[in-house]
């Protein structure tokens, strides 16, 4: 353990090579996270405008959030969808899973399709600044194509859903 | 600066809120990276099997690599394509850009389409274990759908290219 953080840890791991040698490398250890693709109706997805201090930009994204200790991904998806957008989903279906940056970080994302939504009220963490924007699928696709959407998980999840 | 690593640093940044308060959060600072989508012909993409100690899996991915200090993304793309696959591209075209995990990491990826390839010989870093696998686009799409491809940048880049 090189550094123990609040949200991520920095580890040093040793890997071996075919030639018998070994090398140490740094790994960012992350608990994993969920992404939710919430469909308000057949043609309308809920996107969020998310202020991201880390990259000094407000990004267009799908709702998402980090797994809490011992939390099942589907429970996390239900919780984060409601906190960030104010909508509760009667249906949550696993869509796909992927690593965000497997060269140096073990973060795995679980993506869920959320349907049959009902509004119960947004409940943001005090550190979050999020605006919910219902967006037609053709508009979302255009926003990917023209570079407006610059978040990898959002691009991968939306294109996967549209394509399947 | 919380920790200075070889490849990434861990920083602590302060962000302010509308209510006037502020909070510190950890940010993984990354130099950025490139992804290359190399088309061997109209229908065949070069995928790689990449042993990833960080996630204890061998992943199907597109070739990729981290920017060196002062390196232009397109120069990095040419270098990494040649090192990892052994192919040199006469044409490198920017496709899209996205953040991999903007909640805690500032890594930005620059994706390039590589065409007009000629084989000059693979030149792997001694810590890399990479196998190059020419794959038809329909097969690659099937590998995304059935969960064989589990790397976010590869899913986003391939679907973007197929969809445009």
C-alpha cells in the first residue's frame, strides 16, 4: 500500500515476466461503480450535466456512482438513480460491464438499463452539482458525434443500447 | 500532492460549493493517453489480447498507450501502434476524445483511426505481453454484445466507428 485514500488507494504490485524477471507497478485500487441508462419513455434518456472538479469541466453524462462497502451493484444503481435524478425505476436490467482504465486502475463499471420510472424527488450529496436533462436518443447520438458528450462510460453505454 | 508515482500522481484538490463551503477530494493525475483503431482492410480491425496485471485478466482491447512528456497525441498513436502491433499507418485520423473516469481521474483519451497499414515488426516494451488478432467488424461487435470485450475505451471506440 503506497497511499490509502478516501475513495481510492494507491498500491504497488509485482508482476512476473516470461523471462523470469519481475517489475513493480502502481495500481489505483477502486471499489467499482455503476452507470444507469434511464429511459423516460421509448425515445427519451435522462442525461445529467455534472460539474466535475477533477477535470475542470461540466460534463454530459449518464447517472453513476461508486459502490459502497458490501453493496450489490443493482442496489447501488437504484440508489444513485434516485439520488441524482429523482426517479425511481420499477425495472433495472443489467446491460454490460467494462473496465474504465485497466492499464493502471481496477475500476469495473456495471451498466444498468432503468425503465418504468416514477418521480420521487432528487436527493443530491452536498458535494454534487447535477442538472437532469431529458434528451431524445437521436439528440444524444448527435451529441456523441459532435463531441458534446466527452465521457467514456456514457459514450459506450449509449452506443451499446442504441446498437443492440 | 499526496503521492508522486511513476505513471500517476495522487493529488488533493479543494472545491467550493454554492453554499460557500468547500471540500477536499482526491484526484488521480494522469498525463493522458491515445487509443488506435487500426483497420487492416475495410472489414478487419486489429484487436490485441493484452495481459493486464492490474485487473488480473487478459483483455481484448484496441492498441493504446500513455502520452510521454511533451508528446503530441498523433505522434504517440503512431508510436504505440507500431510498438504494439508491428504496423505502421500511412493515415491517422482523429475520431473522438473522452475522459475514462472523470469522477476521480483526469485521464483524457484521444482516439485515432489508422488506415493504409504496412507491417514493419512488433517492438514490445519488456513489461508488455500482447498478441495481435485481426478481427472482422461483425465479430468484434458480437464480442461486445456477448461480453467478451470488457474494456470501456475499446467498446466506445469500436461502436463509435461502426455507428458513424
